[in-house]
C-alpha cells in the first residue's frame, strides 16, 4: 500500500504543484516549509498574498503591473514619451528595465498571436496600442516580441498596422536567441538587442 498524505497536506501540495515551474518534489518541500513555520509567519504570508492579489493591478495606459491607476514608468516625466517599446508580457518589460538602457515607454500586449492556441489579434491589447499611437506624439515603436514563430507573426502583423501611421517601426536585434525568451536573457544580451534594433520596412 502506497503512502498517503493527510488530506489538508495533500491539498496544500496540490495547490503548490499548480504553480508554473513547481514540480511534485518542490511542491512537497514548500508544503513542509509552511508546516514548519510558526502560525504568525504563515498568517503573514497568507496576508501578503491576499494584499498582492487585491492591490496589484494593470496600468490603464501601458498594461504594466502597478498598485495605482497609472504605473511609475508612465508617470515618470524623465522618460522619452516619443518611443514605445511593445512587449508580450510584463515579465519582458521587467527584463528590459533591468538593463537600465531603455528610457522610453512600454505597451504590454498580454501575449502573442497564436491561432493554434486560440489567440487571435482581438485577444491582445492591439487596439489600445493603436489608440495610443494616434493620440500621442510617437516617433518610434520598438517591437520587442520574443524571437519565436508567434513573436514573428505578431511583429509582422503590428508593423503592417502601424505603417499607415507614418511612425518608425524597429525590431530589437537578435542578440536574443531564436526560440528564446526575454525573461531568461541576461542584461548584456538585452542591451545589445536594444542598441542593435533595426527598422522594419
């Protein structure tokens, strides 16, 4: 007969295992870590998780995470408001910010076009991007989509939409490996990608 965890512990392990990148063994370690901690420590963790869930939201302008209506990047008067860097996810925005090289604004699409996964252009924040480009004085749009098939399709689609607006459209250079993800690229690689961006014609 195989060993079975008591139901509350089994449920805790199961909940941890639902998280991305958490396998069964890691989920088990996290569950036992929770059990080992004091009730006060666990209560503090639970409270912190709930506060983050309740207070963290998406910027009404760019889609970045924030605890305000408009994020700090969009509010920053020192950012170059004539350039918008388009990324797929907030984690890509964070990766680019870590380089310390980019000083413009962002727009988070919340994904990439992928018909096989049921993700069409209408599922992404493309309409709000176009509204920004028409309303704001934008000179350049940097497409920082991930270098994979979905990213390429999305970048090409966006470039064709933006072309009639007479705004310069560039793409980050391929210092980022094909099939890779911005989230896991180091700061030097991302900096080189930004510096070596090319105009899409």
